[in-house]
C-alpha cells in the first residue's frame, strides 16, 4: 500500500481519545449495508478482510478506512423513462403534465428503478497521526476528504481540525523556488512538473510536464503576471510529489531507494506488512509536512 494523494487536517491540540476508544467510536459508526431504496450510505469499515478490528495502531499512527456506498442510477435512464411516461399521458389524456406532476413522476420512477441499480463502494484511507495531531486523508479531492472528516467528526463527537492555512503564500514561495532553486528548504529539490496560473481576471494557465523547470520560457512567464500554483518536488531522493497552492499533496511516488525498501517488506502476515509500509511512508510524510508547514508558517491556532 502507498498513499498517492493527501489532504491534511491539523489540530492545535492533542486528540483526546485513545486508539481503544476510537475503535469503539468507529464500530458504532460502521458503514451499514445499503438497502434497495437507499441512494447512499457511509461510515467506517474494517481496513483488512478477515479482520474485525475497525482500526490498526502502531508507533503513534492509527489507520482506518472510510467507505461510501452508492446506488448508480444514471440521470439519462430516469429522464428517458420520464419522457416516455409524459408522452403516454399526452397521448392517452390529451394534456401535458405540469411541473409538479413531472416531479412526482420522476420520484416514482426513481423509487421503482432503485432496486435494480448497481451499487459502488468507495474506500478512503484515513491516517491519524497522534504525535503531530494531524488527520491525513488519501484523496485527491478535497470534497471527498471533507466527507471522510465529517464522518470521523460525527463518530468521535468533536474533532477540532482544519485544513492548513499558510501565513507565507505557497504560490509566491513556489514561484521564487523556480527562479532560485537554492532558496528551497533543506532536503527539497525541484522535480520536472509545474503549473502556472495568471493572477489577472483571465485566469490563464499553463502546465509543464517532464521538463527542465529552469528553462527560459518558464522564467519569462513568471516575470509576467503568472505564478506557480502546483510544483513537483523531491524529498531527499526518497520520494516525489506535487504540492499545490492550498497545500494539497498529489501524485506521491516513491523513488528508487524507498521503492527498494518497500519491495523488501514482504511478510506472511498481511497486517504486519501493511503497517510496516504505512509506517515507512508516514515517517517520510511527517518530515516533509513538518518542514513545509514551518516554512509556510502554517496557522496552528485552535479551530
């Protein structure tokens, strides 16, 4: 297992519950089976098959999984059936259904088709760093991360965490790093991807991929009204990632040294291997987040 995207939530204070208490909270907030007439359900599920535990904890890290199960009822299918029924009413009764009647027909069709709709379950990794008072959500979508946080907050009753807000603009800093890589914080080097966006009302943007980021055309754009809103960085030749202007971390990828370590983590015990992989990555992420949050002067005031 390897976390590929990351939305970070920070607490100003230590979490007040233990892993044992959290196990009970998550068990009470377990994702139920979806019924035939339910559009979606959500909650937490055991991270590993054949393991009843709702979480696994080791070295100050708690691993749990949020799940949302939805019924897939495509809008075009409902619309096609609605159009057919409206046409039938017009042909048989010589009248055109009004807005209210159409809405009632749509609800009736949805109710009838729901039991035949396929279901889809989406699982999201949630890592709780008890040492650094952070919740890490493996998601490239902030909206989905917010769903997981909302469910965790509901489960524990109170969760005073927030997305990191920087006092030192990440976009300004990343633009400066492109101009002067020597100003990067210790341990970081430039990768080969970036996205620039105009600061004017037009909002023009341009992306560079698999490219030397010191190229003249990039620097010239930075001298106009454009700034970096996403930048690929490498950490100590161990892994690479893209950081965005709102401090999301995307496309996290191990480099050769770490990948070799991951390949060596073979264990007949699936849980032991999983936790070893998570702890290895968590150690790297802790170092990166600490360094960048300090550099960007992330606000640590209470929610």
